[in-house]
C-alpha cells in the first residue's frame, strides 16, 4: 500500500518501478506503473538487492532538472534537513592531486638551454649550475593534475535542535542554529525553547533578531516566511500567517508537531483546528519572551538608579 506522498512522484515521472526484496522470500519482485489505472508485479531478474527497496523513476521531459545535483541537494536541504534517517546523494567534484612526472612528460626547455650555453663561462658559474642541477635532481618530480571524483555525500547532517532538552543545549548551539535557520550572520537578541503536551503536542524554538529588517513595515501585509512548520521533522511550509499575528511577524523560528498529518496542504492548514491551538500557545510564548526582555531592562534601570543614589 502506498500513500499520497508516494503517488506525488508522478508529478515528475512517467514511469515508476519499485524493486523490493524481503527476507522472508527468496525471490525479488518489481511493482511498476505508468500512473494509469493499472500496474504490474513481476519477478525481478536484475541486480540483486540482498534486502530492502530500490525505486527507479523515469522522469518527464520537462522535469529533467531533478537530475541536477544542486537542485536535488537544495530540495533535500529545504524539506528533509532534520529527518532521522540519513540521505546520501551521489555527487561529483574535481580534486587536485600530485602525480609523479614520467620521463617523456618533462619539458624540453631545460635541454635547449643547455645546448645554447656559451663554452667560455667561468668555473664558478659552472659549479653553481652543477649545484643547481643536483638540487633539481634531488627534488621530487611531480605535477598537479585535476581528476573527477564521485562519491556518496551525506546531505542532511543537521540535527533537530528543538527535539533536545533545553538544559542540554548551550548558547553557542542556539546561536548556530539561528544562523543556519535564518541565514543571518548576526546573533539573536533572545530566544525561547518550549514544548506543549495534551490535546496538541508540538515543540518550538522562537527567536527575536537583534536588528529589525529594513523592510519590516514595507511588507507588513505580505505573507511572512519567518516561521517554518515541520511535521515529524519534515518541512511542510514556511509561507503562511496562521501561527502568529502580523504584529509579531518579525519573530523567527521553527515549530514541529506530531498532531498534524504529513500530507497536509496549505488549504487544510488554514482550516485546521490543531494549527489554531498551536498558534494561540505560540503567541502567548512570544509575548512572554518580549515581556521578559522588558522586565530585564526595567530591572537594569532600577539597579543603575540605586547605584547613582549610593554615590
């Protein structure tokens, strides 16, 4: 049985073949379909898997961009960066290495220079040339060449920080996560890390940037993309306004819930009661974070006034 997520593959593929091998069966099987009302199942006579599953897609002509390494890497980073199981991508890159120079590869310039030398040179110059030649002979004769290397690269190596206990996370880890999440080189002003249990379960980390964006009020009524919604660590969307009111649109962060279905659409999100409950709790936490900043500033001002009175 396949879910909605599997059948969405036909948005980019004309044909899909699922090769599968079970430990309880000596034979290997293939399920194949072209997205019409039929499918076929037959014994696989090809490459032996040992165990597990291999999925082969025959892409549509207008979807060949999904064969490009950077396109695939970008999709994985965007939607599956924090899932538990590792995703490897077969990548190709160029590397430089030093290889020994064979006798036939050496330049002929050195030999030509020796033939053009004048016979009447001083003995000192001859001795210097002999010493230089000896040094050159002692030096390893190598050259740098470029070669193409292909290997499996782990793409989703980031950890879902919000799943850990806040007491086990350092300030540097919160800062690094903020920078990777927002692509901001600066530090956050403050953050809050919390989880909710009960009728709705979710975990979240919210940040207040140290500096307001220059276009904060210009795009006030534009859809915000500062909050990323995850369902079981799979990124669903970052383009919606249902979680926080517009006046808190400057807050950045993530929210991850197990109470939402993975195949939820944006239209369903707008009507989803679970999301409304999450939004109310997040709004309270965001306001509490701002109030804590205000209380800390007030306390600092009172301490300064006391110090001035003592002086």
